């Protein structure tokens, strides 16, 4: 069976490498990107090869211009009615909830907004979310 493909986007190299190591150790096919633009380029490259990602894990803040939430929303729109499972990571999870809940919860493509994960919970909580999303058992959580 082909391993599930996961795109990890984070501008902090140490976090990016940690998440990649955790997921690769579990046998998933992981692609990493350091910015919003690199994330889009990875998606476009996969599409050119007839591939797609099964899950997006992204930091909320990706530099000064774009957010991981915007990236997740764009990818969910591209994925159509089934949407694309996503995990938004942040060191300030309360601030992300303030943005997500009032603005996107009812209009998220595919009907399931991304799960939110505090960066302090990387490890078992990350694996729990990834396994649940890839198995279709978790449909988004705020």
C-alpha cells in the first residue's frame, strides 16, 4: 500500500524538521516547505506528476504576507467537495481560534475546518490528529 502523502509547511526550520522526523518515522511520505509560496509550488509539482497530498500540516504564521490558514483554505477549495484535511499549528492557539471561528467555520470548503494544534503538543497529539484525519475518523476540530 502506498503511504499517505503529507505536506508540512513551516517557516521555522527546527519545527519543520521535527514534524518531518515524527511523521517519517511512522512511515508517511512527507514533503516539507518553508513558506506559503514553497507550499504552493510543492502542490503544483505534485499535480504535474499526477499526485496530490492527503493532508496539510502548516504553521499559522508564514512570514508577513500570508497565513497557513489561507493556504489550507485555498487547498480545500482546490480539493472540491471532499475538502483536504489540515492541521494548523501555532504557538498562540487562542489567537488562531479567534480568527478561525468567526470567519471560516461555516463556509470552509468540504465542510470541515482544520484541526488546531499548539506547537507545544508536537508528538503524541500530532500523531493522534494525523492518524484520525487520514483514516477519516476526525473531521476537523476547533
